[in-house]
């Protein structure tokens, strides 16, 4: 495959390019304002702009961030506690097995996290423009902050009680295109006096009492989410005047009750109570909701243009992608059992490595998201485990 068939720039020697430097994602560039963070680093001898002279702790780097000398930290290895207080204009990128054991952000602005792995709670207080992309996160507690943006992440509950996401006095937040795993009987999201959007997320919450608990006079818009549960629930607790519509809610346990008020959603496996305006089984407004297909017998799952966009894997199987996908088509799998995803024409492009493959393997407990790009002529894969 020619990676630069017609463009004006590309790496030297590539057919079709003029030999100019190839374009790069500016968020990932290591430049003269970057520092490496590694378990083998030394806080006394690290150097800015030198990949061979890493620091050992974030604390040692932060004074250089405050002075504008450093704008990006590249994590390679080690476990780190990260506390950011009054920090502005910083990007933290994870390139390897490095983890953040706890993350606290206070009075900070313009902070971006890319591909980070946070194993403990993330606490954000009185901060603005905090962004997480393609990261693995645990519980999130956000207070009195604006423009918090969480996209393409996996958020897994680590606490034994409470909600996996807590928002208190947060404005203009966006939680979009994530996989959210909630394990307690509490609401998935506890939102008080907050305004924002919860959109296009895949939420697995087998015991949750509701999607959101909200007692304040705020307005949270929840749309195009897929919620998979084994429990009866109310979509919203506390504030009946929420904007909850075009979601897909699935009960995989015994028949349970779903309570909603003035909402339009697709439901399956529930009896309903309250003032109901359901889109019955996805037969109306089909293009505006995300339906879910459950695979439980191990038979190969053959997808086509009419297939649901979310596949729940309950038994080891193979998922065969459509042979002629439409522009921008999205397929997501959530695996409670291992499975393979196989091409049926267009190959699968692994974003991080640039590999084009015919098949990938996904372990149990992992969500995978694919989107077809006609420009690339391939399925763009943003999350997977083992490559076959």
C-alpha cells in the first residue's frame, strides 16, 4: 500500500510524495519542549528535548511547565502519582506501560491526556479545559470545573460504592464515545448542578439503579447511548425534566421494570411504568438510536449494513464485518467472552502501529470500536488487545 499516493508531503522515498517531511499528529511530537518520564529516570540529570535523559517524577518537571520551558511529558514506564495545581498548557502522552496511580487536578487549565492509564480515582477541582483522549480511567470526580472533555476512553469503576462518574457544579462537560463499566447499585452518574452532554457511550451497568441521579435544576443531555443492565432501573433519579432520548436500553437479566418520563428511547427486555414514550424495539427513528445485537451461542456473527452498531459478546465467537460498509459506519463490540473480528473485504487499520490486518483478537472484558473510512479503504480500529 502506498501511504502517500497523491499528497504533497510524505517521507523521503515514498512513491507519490515530494520527499518533504511527513505530517505528524502534533499532540505526539517530541520536540524541544518535551521531557521523557520513566522508571529509570533521574530528577537531577533529566534534560528537556532529550529522549535519552528522562525524569523520574512529574513533580520535578512541573516548575519547567510553569515557566513555559516544558509543554509535553512523554510517559514511558513506571507508576506515578500525578498532582497538578495551578498548571497551564500541558500535554501528557503515554507511550508504554506507564501508569498513573492517582490523578489530582486543581486550579489548572488547558491540560490534555493522551493514551494514559489511570488506575486510581481522577479528581478535578476548579479547573478549565481538561481533556482525556483514548485513555483508560477509573472513577472520575469533577467539582466546580468547566469544559471537561472525555472521549474514546474506557472508564471502569474501582470504588465499592457510589457512582463511577460524579459531577458537582460542572459546566459544558462532554462525555462522548466511551466505554463505561459501572459495578455498584448506585446511579452510573451522580450529577448535581451540572450542565453538559453524555453522548454515544457504551455503558455496562448490571446492577445500577439509574443512568443518572440529578437533584439540581440543571440540564444534562443524554442521547445515543447504549445501556446494558441486568436490573430494573429509572433512567433519571431526582430530576424528571432531563433530556434523555434516542438511547438504547437493554436488560439481560430477568424481566425488570424501566421507569422513564417524557423520553423517547429504544428498550428491550423491560416492562415499563410511568409516563412512557418509547421507540418500541427500534422500529421507529432507527437511524437515530444505537441498537445492540447479543451473541450468546458461539455461532459466527455475520454483519451487514442493517446490523446493530453494538455487538455484546457473551460466548466465544467470530464477528465477520460487512463486505461493503457505508461511509463512516461504526461497529462496537463489548466482550464478556473473547472473540475475533474478521474482515470481509476492507482490512483493519490499527491506528497506533499502522498495521493493516485481516483479523484481530479481542480478550474478554475489552471493548473495541471500529469505523469505516473510505479514504483509507479500511476499518479504523481504536481499541484492541492481541493481534493475530
